[in-house]
C-alpha cells in the first residue's frame, strides 16, 4: 500500500465518558476500517470525529461525551470538554511571552525579575480563566489558530453516510416542470458536473477507469465527454440514465465521483457503512478503487462488513471491541 503524501493527518482519537461510561482510544492509519456489529457505536464514533473536524457548535458533543481529543501527526490537536496539559501550558507560555514583551517595553530589562514573580501569580489567573471558559462554554472546541486555518483552508472533509444515501435514493422530490428526481441523483449530478468542469484530466481518467472496473460486474459502461456523461447498458446496447441504475450502482458512482472531486487537496473521507446496497465483489474492490482515484485522502470507514478489507487492506482493520473500554466510575 503506497502511503499518503506528507500533510498533517489524523493520528489518534481519545474519548472519555462516552454515554457517561465508555472510553475510546483509537489510532488511525492512511486507511482505517472499524468493524463492529449494529449498535456498537460505529455511527456515533464517526459523527464524533466529524463534529470535531468541522467545529460544529451544537449540543451533539455535549450530549455524547465528557471529553474528546483528535490529534494530528504534526502533534496539534482539536479538543472538546477540556484542554490537554500540553495546550494549557502553551496557552500559558504564549501569554507569558506576550507580557514579557510588554514589560520590556514599559520597564526595560531591570523590571524583568520582579515581573517573573508577577507572572507566576498571573499563571494562576490564566489557569483560572481557562477553567472558567471550560465551565461556561461546555460546547467549546479548542485548537490553535494554525490547526483551524489548516482545517478551514486546506483540508477537505467529506462525510458519506450510506444510510442516508439509501434513504435519499428512494425518496423522490419534485424539481419543477413535473420532473421528479431523488436527492442521491441530484447530489451525483452536481458532483459529475464539477468533475466534467475540472481542468485536471488525471482525476477524470482515474474515476472513469475505476467506475468501469466496477461496472463490468453488471455489464454497464460509463462514458464522459467534455460536458456530459452517459451510461451504456451492455445487455440492451442502449444509453441509460442515472435513475435507471440500481441503487448500488448509483451509490458507487456517487462515492467515486466525490473522491475524484477532492483533487489535490489533503482530505479526510469518512464513510458510514459503505457496504449497504453493494454486493460482495464491490465491497472488496471499493477501497482499492478509492485509493486509485485519489491518493490524497485519509479514509476512515465504519462498517459491519469485513469484506471491505479482504482485498489487501488487512492492516487497516480495527475491531471496535478493542478500542472501547467500559468503566464503572462514570
Ligand atoms: N445517551 C446514550 N446513553 C447510552 N447509550 C446510548 C446513548 N445514545 C446512544 N446510545 C447507544 O449507542 C448505540 C447506537 O450507536 P450507533 O453509533 O448508532 O451504533 P452503530 O452505528 O454501530 O449501529 C445504541 O446501542 C444506543 O443504545
Ligand atoms: Mg450506524
């Protein structure tokens, strides 16, 4: 398995007091596949990671756990429900340095030794301020400006819930002029337009190649020109539209085109049960297809299908039972 280009990736996740009585510690690789039965907390885990990454200011994190921290390979972190000793000491250091500059300006070097005594007292004040903020803003998410900038300006975050996709695939909506479609096809259309518009032929070609590797199984072929795409049904030799495909085929197209559109950006690709609607052979191939389409994404999958990892991704396997510990003092 080739590894991702050098950019800060998610290194680990620590959660304390999940539902009040569980702790989680999980280390991530370029591809991480967390396998567990229904009700084991897979969706919860993925939503938690997503909420931390997008700095979602709502009650979700508050309702779900006491403390959560996502660390990156550059040793920066995002935390909720408290701050780590490391970040606390950095905040303290920062304010001390700031004050030192002030003192130099106003009192000159002689003032410094007296000032150090002041600063020790002030550390306590700063500490208390941090604690007050923590108490008053239970939903606050802490990270340094550098990390926030990286996440906001560079890192692309995609959350694909196939549970929602399946629902969206079957729910028709009226888009005007008596034309009815569904949310999945709408979303796919949007992604396809973006891909066709893109200047980068590399991702277009990779998408086309991989989707066609998959569609061989159902005797279909995907074509693109500069501004349109079409699918040929090998059984009837006729062009067909998205809506005439099976839900598995439509889901597959959506997932792969989304990956292609990430392009050159570093990205985190979160997927909840991608196996829904995908037959076994596609489940085995999808990770490889994703990695071949776009090698800039760190992939995190929660699933109950071990088939996902059978095709060369055994190293990515994490049993959800091994990352959750229950405690009785919560
Ligand atoms: N506040 C809570 N306290 C305790 N357990 C909870 C709470 N909220 C959800 N759960 C449990 O978490 C599980 C749901 O987790 P979920 O992430 O949807 O599982 P999965 O995706 O693995 O099927 C359920 O078993 C549910 O009972
Ligand atoms: Mg789930």
